C-alpha cells in the first residue's frame, strides 16, 4: 500500500509531514542535533533496523537536509552532517520537545533539559511573532492566502471562506 503524498499541497504543515514521512525521521534528526554522525552510532542510539536507517539517511541526503561525507578511505565510510536546511529544522524539534514536556512528561519531569549556552539557563521553545515578539496563540492568528497559494484553489468558495477577513 502506497502512502498519500502531500508534497504538492498548498500547506507547509502537509509538505513538512510529507518530508518527514514517518516517526524515525525526526528521531534521526534529533540524534544529528545531539552530535551523532556515523551510521553505526545512529543505529546504536535508536535501535533502528539497518535497512530502515539506510533509507531514512538516503532520503535526508536527497532532500539536502543532511550531507554524506567520507571520513575514512579503507574501507570507505561516511558520516552524515546537517546542512543549513537541516539545522533550520531545530526549531521544529524544540517545539515538539516543549509540547511533549508539557503534556507527556511524567511526574519526575522532562526527560531532557536544554541549556542555552550564552546565558546558562534551561530553556524551551516559545513561538513568538517575528515582528512584535508577542507569543503566538491560536486566537491571535488567522490564515491568509500567501503568494504560493494556487489561484485555482483560491477561487473555490471553501478556500475564500477559510481565508476570509473575519
């Protein structure tokens, strides 16, 4: 059974979900942010099957989220490093951590804390408006057609209603 592709949907959530593909991909990226670079280390840390890891790393390289670089000639071995596009995914993972810490942590508290090196304090992701710095809350934002929204879909009554001024 083939999964539905969201690659061409006019929605960044759908496109990102399509890119992730499954639950292993964010975990591979998490490990990369923790400093893991070598295949054997990803496999050891995640307990993931070799074939599954091979496919996830191949896809991340194909999408320019990670780069494959040789670190040994005899035999040839590669490491996997985050590209700029991959490093930019950090905020997504930190938002997932913040939500999971709030709603899924047990009584002992969050399993991992993140220290902000410049100030030395523990921190968490907080989504704020990039113009005014205020926290973004569902009641305070509304969707609008962006320049990449397909005009044929924007003409549909359902879309006009969804993105209308209210």
